[in-house]
C-alpha cells in the first residue's frame, strides 16, 4: 500500500457518526493521536462511497524535481520546477517534467513499480547541461539532458523514448545492475531501449504491430538523413547519413561488433537483444508491455541475474521466467526461445 | 592555424592530434583531427604535453553512470606519439582543453 490517508480525511472519518463506520472512526481518531513522521511518498488518492462503505483507492504519484544547469557542466544546477509547481515556460524543463510523469505512469501501470527505485523515490532531472552538449545520460542519480548542437541534434527532451531510456538505466541499476561493458553493457543498453520503446507505446496506446520501435525519433535535425538513433525492429536501418555514417547496429550474433570504443560497443551490439525483444513482442501481439515486457522486467528485477551476464545467460534467464510465469510449453515460452534462436544467441549461435 | 583532417594523425605535419568520441546515448562515433605545421606547433605541443598521458590508466570506464561519452585521443609531437582512452568523467582539465581545441580547430576549418 503506497497511499497514505491525508489528515483532513482522517479528521472527517474520526468525526463520522454513522454506526457502520464506528470502528473506522475510532481507528482514525487513534491514528490522528499518534505523532507521525512526514512520509515522503506521494500518492493519488480517490475516495468514494459505495453503499455503506467508504472506499479509498490509492496509487503512487510521482515526485519530480527539474533543475537547470544553465549551460554549465555542474550538477544538479538550479531547481526550476517541483511536483506542485506550474509549468516553467522553458520547453526542455517542461518536456522533461512531462516525460518523467509518463514514465512513472508506465512503470506503475505495467509493472506496479513505484518510481525508478521501486519505493516511490524522487525522479530528478537536469536540463540545459553544458554548451551545445550533444548527449543525454544517467549519472546514477538523475537524468541529464544537453541541448544538442543544433547541427545533428535538436535536443533530447522531445522524445519520450529518450527520457524513458534514461530512467530504464535507473531501474537496471536499482535491480542489481548490468556491468557497463561488452555484452552485459549491451544488455544494459538494450533493457533501457526496451523501457524507452514500451513507455512510448504505453503513452500512445499502441500494440506491438502498430509501434515504430524507434528510439530517439525526432531528435535529429532535418539536416540529418535518418529517422531515429536506433530501430529495435530493424537494427542497422535507423540512419544513413553523409556525416554520421550508417547505423552500425547488428541484428544477429554473426554480425557482433568487436570494438574497444563505446565500452566495447554497448550502443552497437544492443541491436541483437533489441531484435530478440521485438520478435517476442511481435509473436505475442497486443500491448508489448503486458507479456514480453513483463518477462523482461521480471528477468531484470528478479535478483538472480549476474552483473556480468552475457547474451546467452540473459536468454536463459528470460526463458526461465517465461516458463515459470506462463508454463514450459506456453506461447510465451515458445516465443522467447524462438526469438533468441532467431538472432543467433542460442542453438549454436556464437557464444561470445 | 590548425588544419582539419578525418584521417589518423598525419605524417607530414609537425604535430597531429586526433580525437575520437564514441558512446553517448546516441552511440554515434565522431572524429575530429588537427595537423599543425612548425609555425603553429608550439601551441599544440604545449596543449598535448600538458596532459597526463601516463596516468590515464583508469580501470573503470563505467564510472559516472550510463550513456557517457568515451574518448580516444591520439597525438604525434616531435619525438613522441601518444594515445589515451578516457571516460568522459576523466576528460577534464588539460584533456578537456586539448579536446576543445581540436574540436574548435576542426570545426572552424571544415565548417561542419
């Protein structure tokens, strides 16, 4: 139970004289008599009367704090908006605020997870980081967004898939983490992309078949020949540009990229598990977060995945979750096994 | 003045520096380079030699969270060639000065 009953409601309940509420009224009076520490978890609370019963329905509400680095590279920057504050009028700050709210709603609705830490914790973001800073990142505590250079990127807060990707890193970290190098790093990136894509689909109410499966659509300037940064549906096809080159993501283990750059190609080889997820979601159909997303979520948060898991270890873990949750021969378990085989991770695929 | 190049540090010029930036949320690989002739070499040699090349042996490239940039910096100055791999969090002070200078010289001459 994440909701807390606010004092004014307790007071009303304590004063209730209806005989059927006598016990509740006494409980409320006792609750009011106890000095309570301030409880930081916020909640949406709906109170209604159904027949003789007073019904409380609670769901957690986000606690967002947006700061502005004012083009310097210092964190957290100046606080510009808290949860109860009106819009600032600054596009990046307000987009970040809204995106955090959408991601929070997704985590709760899809997985009954209260915020990134699972305990209703504050969602913090800093916008306007650095001068023409061409990146968005998760620093272990908060999301940080640059403004882009205006030549390649227009900024990063305009895409919910980017915001949710960064929060996805937070969920991974709070769940035990995946070491940010090589295959475990590519899994960390892939899981963040899964959160990014699913949050966007949740906002839009899209099924797996309707979704674009693009990460970062709309953040390139019109000068760039490309629709997004990555495509989970067709890794390697998101952009093909004179300056940036071609999207280097593989979709199969035979094309795994060995490199010392990018922490061992964590943003490149994530294409392989990304494609596996897309295959599972497409095979199952409907809203991807309901089954495919749930299997991935339980795998990441289950507590038994090693920080150094490689693709094959992760594949085994997802198959185990699918079989446990839905049955050994279930449609879900079959879809997961088939997907990992199709991208060459299992069944004789390269076991890097 | 610096001279931009997309190639590895050149063999003709007195000084050549290449910065490769990988990673970041986008995972885009970008490369900037500069070659300086003897007339402008002193400034670049000073920028290069100000960096602690022998100390950049950080074992933990993952420090600082996810989606940070990673840098590979290569330099050739009279009598020496140098290379360093840096996490974004490490690329401060003289490293940052060198990276910014290469970026600026490269951008200024290539117009990209």
